[in-house]
C-alpha cells in the first residue's frame, strides 16, 4: 500500500548535516556508525529527497564506507537498507515536521529497536543471501510506503 506524504517539511539540524558531510567524506569510522547513526543518515537524506533517491544515497554511502574501512562488501544488505529507509519515512510522516533527528527520534523511539524489521520479515527471508543482494518485499507485514 502506498501512502501520500503531504505537508511534511522535516529538517535536519546543522549537526545532522555535518554528520552526513563527515560520513560522506570518509571521516566516520565503524565505531561511529551504529544503528542510530544509520537512522540519522537516512533521516537527512529523506529530508532532502524521495525514498527512492534516499535509498540510492544510502546504498552509495554505505558501499563507499565499507570499502574505505576494509569491510567486506558482502556486509551491505539491500533489503534492510530499503526497508529501514521506508520505515524512517513512515515515522517522519507520523512525526509531522521534526526540526532535527534528535527531535524526530524523541517522537517515537521504536526505530531504535534493531529487531523491528522482524515484525515485517521472517528471519529466514531477511537474513538470506538473496535479501542481502536484492530487495525482497516483507513477507510478514508490509512496511508503509510513501509516494
């Protein structure tokens, strides 16, 4: 099901933008890129772009990050990346117009639960090699999608 996102003008803070710039410049190491940081980066991308474009930016940024930090490219997970991008967009729409990532995450901290995608996917599906390399739609419960 596709939902229309209207009248939403979420904004990244200057700190959020600086984090994105540091990340894209290769100045963020693995110890500084945990789950919350993934969410922050996709939040900034979604403030500026559609879900599709934000997901493309996440894919490029994470792939570059893995290469720059000598992490195997196989660590990239296409299904998780797109599903989390869709989930962040859903929560952004619910939050209205947060003025920063911190304000956004304070609105509803459920996104901080790294297991939330297991409410949408069977673990065998989500953690399959196929799900790493290509997007597989949820097989338990759909993630809301916005146009």
